């Protein structure tokens, strides 16, 4: 038995009118609460927490995330630096 999200995906693939009607709920900038309400009105019981919308705003990076980040150098000329010839 398909989940509600799977059922929604199948219905969206098959029905262009449904895609157009639900477009405001499925956009990247959609509010999850409003999107959930619009989907509920269309017959899909999908809570806001389960919607695969864009991630919320910026968040702090954890230690595991920081371990994946690589550093680099941005070569800028500093006219008072004796190391200008290195770049």
C-alpha cells in the first residue's frame, strides 16, 4: 500500500490539472503549514513535517558537517606584504 507521499507523486504524474492546482503548495518557497493545509483540502493527509520542501533557513554546522568542509586560499595582493610574489 503506497504512502500518502507516494500516492501524491503518482497522482501528480498522471494529472496535469492537479499539478497546476497544487503548484503553490509544492513550490520551493512554500510554507510547510500552508502546503499541508492545501494538500489536506485536496485529499492528501500529509503532515507539514513530512513534506519534502526546501530546507529551512541557515543552521549552525555540527562537528560532522565541519569535518566535510575543505579550506582554501583566496589570493589577494597586499601591497605591504613581502609574500606577494608567492601568488
